[in-house]
C-alpha cells in the first residue's frame, strides 16, 4: 500500500421511493385513509382492538337492557296471568247455579265457606271470598275476617265485574270482583278471588335463572361476533402502504374532475367542501368558493333553495342563469359520512322549451282525469249534463251550455230529429248573461251556423273570434249582438255522440278577460264531451231499463187490495236504490171469509228478480185456489222451485236462482180468531195486541224454498179482535249500519201504539226506519183483525142418517128468516139438501153444517171422508150425478177444502143479487 492517504468514495443515494430487496413488502391501504397519515401495522392492530372493545361494550349494554326488559315483561305477564286466573275463578263461582240461592239462605256462611275453600285450593288462587250486598265478608280463608267489611268493592255492588291490583288490608293482592245476580238481574252479593302480590313475583323468580342464562349466552355470542368483525377489519386493510393509497387518491380525484356532471359536496354547516370542474362551470362558481356558504355564491334562487333545504331531490329542474339544470341531491350521513350532502348537476337547457309544453300537456291530462272522476257519478241524465258544465267552468271556459234531445231526457232511444233540443245545463262565472236559460228549446234550423255544422260533420267546430265571424249570427242576430256586447268572444261547439248517435250538443264560451280558444283546446273539449256522452248514454239506458223493470214489477204486484171485511189492511212496497228487487206481498180471500196473507223475498235484484217474483206469486195464487193449509202450500211451492231451478240451470248460467227465496204464508179465520202461519226462511211477523203490546211469536221455521229435504210446519196464533199483524221483508229492519236485532227493536217501538190504524202504522214505519232511497227493497203488510159476529154463525151437528136432512133444512130456513134472507131460502135449501145428502151417502161421520153471514152467505157441509165430489154431466140413464150441477147453478162459487180429518164442501151466494140459473140447463139436467 502506498503511504498516501486516499479519500473515501461517496456512496450512491437512491432516489425517493426506491425499494430494496431486503425491505419488507408494502401493504395496500384502503381508500378511506386518503389525505391522512397512513397507519402502521401496529396502529391498524390497535384500531382493531379498540373497535373490538367498543363493540363488546355496546353488546354488553344491549344485553343488559334486554335482560331488564325481559324482567319487566315477565313481571307484567305474571300480573296479567294472575288477573286472568282470578277473574276466571270469581266468574265461575259467581255464576255457579247455587251461589245466588245460597246467598239468600238463612246461613250463607255455612253453605259457602267449604265450597269457597275447595275452589281456592283447586284453582291455585290465594283467596276466594264471598261478600253480601253490603260488602261484608261471608267467607274467607282467614275465619277471623268473616263478618268484616271489604274495601274497594263499590263498583262490584253496582253490578260491574273488574280486576285490580289492591293495596290494603289484609294483604296487597291482584284480585277480581264479580257481582252475583238473581234471576231479575239484581245484585245479591259479590265474589272476590285473587293472588297475593308477593306470590305474583314467584313466577319471575323461577324464571330469573333462565333469563340470566339467556343474557349471558347473548353476551358470549355478541363478543364472538365483535371478535370476528375485528379480525375481518384486519384482513380487509390488506396492509396498504402510503404509495398505494396515494395512487388510489389520485385516481379518484382524476375521475371526479373528468366526469361531465357537476359534483358539489357541502358540509353540515352549509359550506362548500368540494366542487369539481364541471360544477364550477355550470354554476359559475368563483375561485374562492371553497369553505364559503352557499348563499354567498350567487347561484340564483332555485339552486340556493334546494341546497339550503338539505333534503333529497331527484331530477329537480331549476334555472341557473341562462341554463336549465337537473339537480339530484343526497345527504351523506345515511351512507357513513359526516353530516352534509352531495349534489350533482346536469345541463338540460335544451329541454327548457319542451318543459313548458309538457307542463301544459300535464295540466290537460290532469283536467281530463278529474273530469273522468266527476262526470257520471250518478245514473241521472240531467245531473250528468250538469256535471259536464261544472267541470268545464272555470278551468276551460267561462260559459258552458248543454242541450239534449227530448227523447234522451225521457230515457228513450235518440231520434234522427236533431234540429231541436232542450237546454239541460247552464254554468257561468258571471251573472246577468244573455244566454237562454235551462228548459228552453234550442232550434238549429240555419244550415250555416257553427252548431249546425258540428251536427252535420259529427265533430267539434271552433270559432276563435266571434266578433269577426258572421255565420254564428244567422240563427239569432239580436241574441248574437247581446252576447258580443256582454263580452263573449270565442266558441267551441261539440256534438254529444255515443255509439255513433247524436244525443245533444255542448257549447263552450269564453268572455272578457279570457284568451280565445286555440286548436289545442278543441282536442280537450272533444275528449271531455266524449266522456260525458258515454255517461249520459249509460244514464239514459239505465233510466229506461229501470223504468221497464219498475213497471214490470209493479204490474206483477197487487194493483189494489181485494175486498173483504175481516181484515183492515195497508201495504207498502219500496224499491231499492240500486233497482227493483224480488220482494212481494199478496192478500188472497179464501172461502169461509178467511184471508191469506203472503210476504216473500227473492234473492238478487233487477228485472230477472222481478220476473222470478212474478212466477212465485202466480204459483202461490194458484196453490191458494186449492185451499191448502199453509204448510202444504209451501211444500208444493218448494217442489216447484226445485223443478224450475233444475230446468233453468242447464239452459242459462246467468239466471237468478229461485233457491234461497223466502216466503211467509198466513191464513186468518175470522170465526175463531186464529191465524195459521208457515214460513220458509222468512222473518216472523210482529203481533200487536189491542193494548199496544208487541211480540214476535216463536213460530216454526223451515229452510228457504228450494233447499228440500225438510218438512214444513204450521204454527197458530190467537188474535183478539183489534190485533195488528205486521208482515215485512228483511229490507225494513236490516241495513249496513243496523243489524237485525236493532231493527226489530226499532220496529217494536214504532208499532207499539194501540190507537194507530194500519195505514198510520205503515207510514210511521217507513218514515222512521227507512231512508229516502233504501239499499234493499222492502215489502210491508199491516193487517188489523176483525171477528165475525157470533150471531152471524150457525152450526148444526147432523146425525149420519138421510132422514135428518129435512129437519136440518127446516132449521136452516128458520135461521135465514131471522137474518131476513127469505128470498135466498129456496136456493140455500136446494144447495144444502144436495151437499148434505152427498155427505151422508158417500162420506163418513161426523157430519156438520155451518152457515156464515157476511157480505155473502156461505153454506158449509163437512164430513169425515177425504173423498171429494166432482162436477160431471150425467147421462140420461144415470140415476145420480146431477146434484153438484144444481149447486153450481144456484151458487156463485163452490168448492172443496180438506181439513185435518175429512173435508168441507162449501157454496157461496151473493146477497145483493139473486143467482138466476139457466132454465134450459135445468130442464136438460132433469131430463125434462
């Protein structure tokens, strides 16, 4: 080595960021740490540990709160269970069959104390005590308390059952108090049962280990979850280093400023935190916009209002200078950031012109939608025309007139004569107008007027300026001048068309202060009138069909009540608001001055229901002519319904079924004052006695007609003279706001007046129980009974011997003389002889004769045989067969009815005129 000293060589310094092979690998840092000091591995682990401890603390707090809530809930459930058990024991003891009787015994304590102790031990309550009606204990678990007065039982002594948490002597308890009542509902004592409050918590004490164990388990699970979250946090950071996080920040910053949409970030105090280049351009932000308040940036009222409100917005269009911006705003707090908001802006200036047109179109669509909901709310032609005018004024026009054809107003099909219409609706915003009023006839006779042109073309005609138009003045020059002087200056006339047929005309006028109509208004007017025309046509067709159905139904109902003397009758029929239905009533005179009363109800509404009602009513009339008992008549009616339903079900799937129809058939006999009633699924009648007391008799109830498989039964009512029988359908008592029981109570209070006539009763029921237009149709029949005077009834029991006939005939003649009916004696004796002889020869005992005198004379002969005679023409060689022919010639009516045993043959003669038999027929039948 040389002896000279050599300077050491300088070491090369690597540039910043150079990595050596010996350096530890860098970790990737997630983007949330941009702009901050990058934590080391130790700081990341410390952060994870802190997160774990914080989460564990939160879980511990939540578990403690949950355990406390469970304890409170357990205490509440235990107390509620104690209340329920105490109430159940007290009610069972109070309502036991012998409790009330034991309280009225001489020594209630001796009878009730053992039972109360047995109930207490068996039910699990701490005490069961019985108190008298003064609140003094008759029984108790502690015999020393017997005879002492209980506290806080006043409500129970007044008849109220309740539970409570009692604090006082002898112990705090959860108890129930239930009054004991006698058959007349008077309180004769009180039963109290309960559980002492210290025992209520025993259930909670037994549940505490389970609650605490559950809480501990939840804490363990929560701690484990927090540990997993912390471990996942360590795993998701990936140990990012400063360089990686810097690059990530630079990338996000480049994207933020390169996007062609303005982005503005505001803090919770309303200051600008970040604005990208596009936001600065669109909003013309100053260079020092950062950290300034929004109101200081001069953005204009629209953007400033949205940004200061701090609420979410989606594509809100605002004006910013000469630009139209679509703004979207979202708060940052819900997404994990600090309080503030992010707003984005898009330039939509080219949509400015279109937005006005869109707004106008939206307003028109809104107007048409509103018109669709307001026009046609009722099925009334005139009201629908008025609704058209009400919708159009003032939003579309200042004056609206609607004219309709007279045939349309009557509900008929529109005619081709459209040159003459009647003004139906008129709506204006001004008074003193010169337009013709509602009700006047409008004629379109001039071919060159706008109205006539619209009718001819079948579409709207626009007259934008009436001052310069001459054709519209042709019909009424003076009226046109007055309209112009009033200020009316623009017109759209539109024909009302439906199904290709003209129904009328609608005219829209604008006056002073309103712009004239444009072509865009014509389309709106046509759409509006088209909707109204459909509604008017529907209303017209409904009115026609409704009138037809009502006419049909009224033709099927009794036009007038038949003449008879034994019942004073009044009736009502009210169709439903939705249309006619199937309710009906009938009054049918029967032989022997008896009268049948009928009320029925058909399922459904409409014309088919009315037709079905007519079929059933006709069937009842036919069956009543056979003089059947009520149960037999309903049995035949039920068979007929079954046959008709089986026949029509295969032919028409839309038919109204007869099955389910209800009917009540009652026959009143004025001789004995009895009324036989049979009902098929129908409500029982109300009976009002002469003193005004109302009852609903418990009559046998059979299933509705058509169900089949069940016999019909007949019940009998004893009706003193002057009683009222109220027959009705369910529409009278039942409605949406009133159930059947409430309706029956209201009916009972309405008819409970002894001095009311049937007509007054009907009027009172309709006025009090029915609205102006009921939701269901109603049939009502009120009949007041009269009895046949006993002096007008004569009865003879006839021996089963032909020789007794002359004697009975003589007694009948004497009775006729007493009644002053000598002129009918010959015919009556002839009828009686023939009927009585037939009964003795061909019938069976017992034989009885009865004469009834009313507005007619009725002769009845009954016997024990069910064999009915029949009328026939006897041959010249026959020895018999001529008696019934003679009876038919001398009597106005005759027939046979069957009784429980045997039959009755009757003949009826009119008193005000004598029946003159045909002599040739008499000679012929006698062989002369």
